[in-house]
C-alpha cells in the first residue's frame, strides 16, 4: 500500500455511514483504495444494501474526505454490496455493541417515555413526533418506537415509508428529521391491515426493543396504542423503567378515559411523568381564544393522577398541515404557537432514567 493510499484510508475514518452513524472504516465498508498516476484515486465502498437510500450522500462525503488529502487531484467512488456473510457479521457486531433498551437499569441507558392516551383522536402520535424532533434539535440522540401496531402513524407523520435495512439479526431504524424510527408501518403496504393476536404482538414488541440497533439514544419515545390493551401491557412490562406521558384533550369524556391509561401505569409500578393537554383552544384571527373542546380537562386529569400538567398545546392549522405533509411542525414551522408549546414540554422532560418504583408491584393488575 502506498503512502497516499494510507493517507486516504485515514481520511475516510472521518466519514460516517448516514444510518449507522459509525465511521465507514470501522464498519468494514472501505473495500479498497487505489492510487493511480497524477493523484487519481479510486475508492471502493461496500454498501450494507444494494438499495441504500443514502448512496449519493455517502459518495459526496467520501469524495470530500479523499480530496482533503494532499496530492489527491481526482476521486472516483465505486459501490458494491456486502456479501450475506459480511452483513451477518456486521449485524452480530452491532447487536453485541449496542446498549440494551430493556432489562436492568444501567449507566448510559436511554430515558424512555411512553406516550399514552385512553382513546384515539386526541393527537397522541402528533405529540410524540414533535416531542421527538424538539429533543433532537436540542442536541439529543432520539429514537421513536411506534408501538401503535394497528394504526401506525410515524411513517406518515415523518414522511417516510421505506423498509428498514436488516443486517443479520439487527434492524436499522429509519431516520427522518434527525429522529430514528421503527414502526410496523414500514412492513406493510399502504392501508393493508395488520391482523395480529396477543402472542404475535408481544413478540413484535420484544424484537423492536432487542433486535433494533438504536445506536445508544439519549431518549426513546414510545407511541402506545390508545387504551389499555395487550400492546401497552407488554411494552410497560418489558420496559419497567419507562415513564408515561398521558395525552388528553380538554373534553370531559377524553379526560375520564385518559385517566385509565395513567392508572394502568400506576398498577404496574410505572411512573407517570405528567399530562399534556392537546387541542386546548383555538386562537381566532379576532384575537379571542375559543375553547372548542372545553377547558380544564388537563388540569383535572393531572390532579386526579397526582402528576404535573406538562403543557397545553393549542389547535393550530400549521400543526395539522405539517402532519399531513409528513413534516412535524417542529421541523417545518418551529415558531408557531403549537410548536413552541410542544418544545417547552420536551425541554421539561428529565433525560436521566429514574430508579424503578416498587409501588403497586405486588398487586395484581386491576381492571381499568
């Protein structure tokens, strides 16, 4: 190997794989570096998958790194694909090195927030998506597990539907707007229904926690399905160090049903971090605040559960438009009233994992 080839290889250590966030030299992706005459350099990159969506970004980063080396005048980047054996070996390595999301409390484990609601239609998934973007924009590594298996919304809210890359037994989250995502919505076509019973749901949640290379996030947000069914029970039992955020609207009916989700968490010994009141009025052009869904539901729920009201998120046309466009409002219009309210909630969340509460652990799960 020539001196120039060695220098180019060293420079390529500064290039990270856009999905794995690790140097391509550490991942074994630099298949070959060849230096020819007059400073011409060819770099062969072995992609983890032939359909790599980040191919052009990787090409640009490799070219820039190679051109930074003195004596390099021209760079050609060629792509190949890892063999099945190479992919399996890399997947095994990533699974070994990645910190576990569930299990014993350990230093470096992520803070986990499960976002729950008693009923659908209160904007729980929209709240989850925007809290995630707000936390990511504050400099945190953030993952979102879309555990709403029957109505997965994260692919729509983040505007991405491509299937995750699988390396051996490790699944790579799909990244969008700085957030790493995993959802059953990535594995079904369009509006195809997902008809699974309890044991299959439990296994799917286990796999999403254990077999996804989350990349040691600072915080993991889990979008629970509405209500108190199998998925919510499985998730909270598998991740007992999670904290629950309960989302409601001001409406009395929504507040009463949401209390059930909070009490389910308490019965399992899971801490409830607080309540978010969504759709808390609409600011009319005339300047009058219109309480379309009533008022006081968030305060009443927080008082009933003995937890703080984390914030009130007003109705906002930009919030709805952004969700429909597949861009969270925190990314598209961070200055709107809804985005500011969501950002304030996100920045109020502690990002250290709590010691697990033993309260209620000896009790059977009460019907709610």
